[in-house]
C-alpha cells in the first residue's frame, strides 16, 4: 500500500509519474530538448569543444545553453565523461549488513512518556528558504524556536528582500545566524547539495554550537508536534539517522530519479547530458531530501577522507535532486548503516495528479514533482499517521493560512481574545531596495496609477475645509507594495508612497489600499442549475494549486492571459469560450469539454500580441446561451522599459495586434450571434488612445484601472497635514499594523518565543 504521504497517487498519462513516492523526481520530459546534428563545430558564441561531442542530450544542452561559460562547462564535463574519467566506476562499501535494515521506529505513546536518559538533545535547524514570505517564515521560526537550539538560514541568492529581512531578525538572537555566503539554489539543482554540505561544515564549526541533530526545513514547512515532544523523541533515539526511502523497486527508482543520467548545473539550469553507470560496489538509495541526521553522521560526511564519501560527492555533483539520494546512499554504505531509520519524521502532502505536471522543465531537463499545500480539510490527515512525525509540508499563507492557524493553535494554544490580525496576511511584492529590476512595466504602470487614484480620492474624500490639506503629489517611486489577504481571500494591493503635501509641510509617506472589484456574472439558465462556479482570466496559472499566482491579475498588452473555469459536479457538457477585445473584435472562440467530475478547466489561447489595451470580455456559452461572463483589463502602459512611454512605442504597443488579427482565423462572424454592438465608436476611441502619451495617457490608464479597482483606504505612516488620515499603525489593513502571530519578541522564561 502506498505510504500515507502519497494519498492521491495517480498515474499520469502513461508516464507513471506517481512512482517516486517520497521524492520530487518524475520522468524525462519528451520532445522539449530538441536534437542537434553536428559535433565539434564552433557554436554561435564562437566556442569550440575540446572533444567531439556525440550524445544527443549533450548536443541539445550545448545548443540551448546561452552563455559561453556554461557551454564551456558542459563541454568539459561531457568530454571528461566520454573519456571515462568523470564518474567513479566503483565505490567501497563499509556496511556489514546485507540489504535494507531498520524496520523503522514505531510511535510508542507509553515510551514517549518515560523519562529521557541524558540531557535533552539540542537541534541545529537548517532553514533553506527563498521567495518573499517573511511573515510565514517568522511564524515558523517562532513555532520551532527554543533557546537551546541553533538556527542557520540560507536564503537563495536571488531572494534579496527575504535576505534583508532575515538578516534583520537574526541580529536579535544569538542562536540564529544567516549564511555569510549565498548560492543560487535552483529547484532540483546540484547547488542544493553543495549548499547543504557547506552549511553543515559551518554548523560544525561555530564555536559553542553544541548541537546533536541536524534538521532541515523550508519556509513552507511547519511543525506538527511541540518542541518538547520532538526533543523527548530524539533524546531517546540519539544515535538514529532519519531518512525516508522511496520504498519500491530500486532499479525503477534509479530510472525515475534520473540517477543513471549525467547532469550539470550552470546558468541556473540543470542540463541533462547523457547516460552514465551507477558505480559498482554500493547500493544507491533515495527518497525524500527532508531528513534528521545525527551530529556524528554529519561530521563523517563533512570531514572523513573515506573514498566512499569523496567518490559519492563526485557522483552527486552531477546529479539531479542530489539531496534526495546523497545522504541515503552515503549512510547505507557507511559503517554507520545500522543507524538508519526509514522515516524522515515528516508528512508531505503529495498529490501527484496535480503536482507532477512537468512544471520545472524550464529549470531542469526532467519532469519534477512538488507536494501540494495543506488546506483545513487535510488537518486530520496531518495527525493520523501511524509512524512518528513532527513536521509537515507544504504550507503557503497566500494559498491558505487557516490551516496554519489550526495547527499552530493545536500545538501551542490560541492567542488571547482580541489578538489583532489573526486572519490577515501580508506579503511584500515590491521593495524599493530591490531596485528597478524588481518592477515590470505593468507593475510600474499600475502602482503609479494606483497612487494617482488614491491621492485624488484623499482630496475628494476629505471634509471640504480640509481639502487643500489633503492634496499630495507623489515623490518618486513607491517604497514598497504588499499583497493583502484577509480570511484567505485576496483583498488587493497596498502601495506605500512618499508624497509631498501641496500645501505647506514636510514630506510624508502614505499607504494606499486598492481593492479589486469583481466583474464575474453567472447567468445560469433557470431551467438547469449551472455547473459553472467561476470564470477568471489571469497570468501565472499554477496547475498544482489551481490558482493564478498573479493574485491581482494585473496584465499588459504583451502578456499571455489564461481563462480558467471552476465547475461543480454535474452532467457532462461542452462549453464555448469567447474572448472579445475592447473594440468588439472576437479575438478567439474555442470549445472545452467538461466531464462530470471536472473541477477546473483552463486554456491559454495563442493570441497575437500586443493585445489591445482596455476592458476585455470573456463569455462562456452553452448552445450559444450565455452561462457566465467576466471582464478583464489589459492595462494601457505608461512605461516602456521602465521609461515613460514614447509616441512611437505607443503607436505599436497600444494599437492591437498586426492587421487587427489575434488569430489567423477570423471569428468576426460570431458578432451577430453574440449580439455585439456596432464597433465604430470603440474603434475610433482606440485609434485616439493609441496616440496618447504623458498626462493624457495617464488619464486613460487611470480611467481604465478605476473600472476594475477602487480605493479602499489611505493611511499615513507618520503625522500628516491631512486631518482625515489615520495613522497606519492604527489601521487594521495596513502592512505596519501589529501582526503578533508573525512578530518575534523576547525569549520567554520557558526558552521559547511562541
Ligand atoms: C519537492 C520535494 O519535496 C523536495 O524534497 C525537493 O527538494 C524539491 O521538490 P518542492 O515543494 O517542489 O519540493 O520544492 P521547494 O520547497 O520549492 O524547494 C526545495 C528547497 O529548495 C526549499 O528549501 C526551497 O527554499 C529551495 N529552493 C527552491 C530555493 O532555494 N530556490 C528556488 O528557486 C527553489
């Protein structure tokens, strides 16, 4: 039977992606790696390999790699491999046991109550994080913190906002440190193992950090048992290493995991370079790269001059998802092999039907899988595991914060009545210190327009006598932008902007809340309850969580929007989706088949761009009767390449697609049955709009945007000339409002923060 962490295991179309039950590897992608004829010809970059490269995978990688440095590295690796001098051929095995050992430790509630021998263990927590979810990370740290433990944090080199925040928080606790070096730890990359090995060495060498166990966590993990329970359990199992194995046929695992393929990481990509042999003499194993390791084993891995470790390090330098197999393989062939427990003490929310969609093929030449985020309905499953477990993944507060609240309260009790912001979640999406590279033209346009709309609102909403005091001019770019969620619903953007009062007074900083206005209309016919639950258009569709990661749905003429429908169960049906541009051009029309149990359908029509700016309509019809309709905005851009839009750019960027054709095929014949109005006035307006620049363009952009967004509030970061502005600190939606669940205070008498 599949282990409990693989509840929804299902095969993907023939590719059997559900096989790797605890790890992330899936299967090789097909048809996306190209194939290149030719050998040691100079490439476009004028670089010549040192040997004749013959393998199809290697040639494909060379053709796709864009930097000369990366091409050179790929060629060097392949040439060494072809010469037989890259990979170890045989590796010594020191384990005295034959085959897999250790039945695993059962959760023994009786034994768990008994007193522990020796001092309680101390844990080195390795937090491996990326992204921007600092508030969830703080919440995690708060939940696992104890003054007796140690915390070492690696932040992906690309996640600078998170790094700044983490450095700030580490300053406040002696036992929290941030790696003084950083790597670009791409998904599944060889760099993840390099990062672990370097961090382990650091952790062994911090003076005074006398830890007994190493536990890695990501920012999407959360404990499922208290610190006391974990410490008691580990104190009774001081000499065990906890690593979860795939638990199936080993040769199948090797294939699924791509262990018999050579990979090399460069240009933030794992290139598949061809086949290789598993070294003789050892047993390779693997599964999950979330583990709990003894200090003794970490010391062995870091310091031994045993050829077992040296050669496996070499082998795993060229391995996809190396951390899912390196530690298993070292341990199981080492003298300490009997210390293995086949349980990583975690629950992982695998749902391979959703999580194995080959979503990482732009990062790794392989189809990888990811676990799903937990939701409140999964809570029981979090607890009903027969083996001992102490952590679970994944959790994302932008997807569901309620389950974290349930879990956190279950562990450490609820917060006192009246505690603010328990249902609120803020996530930074832009910070001025990110520099201009943190902003796309769409974001730049939208945030500036949000500020203009808000400042106009501030003056208009002020009492008549105060109006002159409530006029402000923006000064420069926003200093930060947050996504704001309440009760697990997106509430809009919070833009923080330095401003100058138009009347006299010093500069101020205001925060402005822009809330999306829904535009969905469900038109289910009365004779038949419609299955359609919602209809949305957006970008950054996440097939795993089945939502748009571009939460605010801001998009511009160069984007490639997706239309998504959610369905209740019901009879099979075929629906027609029609996209109508702001001048009533029927851009596309297509049918979708909706089976009885289909929950979500989504499609990205291959429209020619630029899309015409303005309000678009997407209609969903059945037998040409409307089921639902939504509008979405293609934002007219006031910036191009981060500079104010110029007339010659506007005349193509805002003029719609070449020849007014979104597709080769015309769908204009549908305008009658769709009952569309005469297009001439809209066409005339569009022609005028495409000429606009400067303030007139801003006015158009603001007007379009205000059809989709409303100003829901403004507050002031400090004292303001405008008497009607509240202090943000006292404003419940503001990003500076107290958020105790994510605030780290002084260490309490019991050694904890939570
Ligand atoms: C799955 C497996 O659960 C995990 O064991 C395997 O390492 C990767 O695939 P998934 O949710 O897909 O997990 O990966 P994710 O949590 O996003 O990333 C794994 C680790 O790499 C995390 O610690 C994450 O912070 C880090 N990472 C990932 C980065 O540092 N940078 C990235 O760009 C991506």
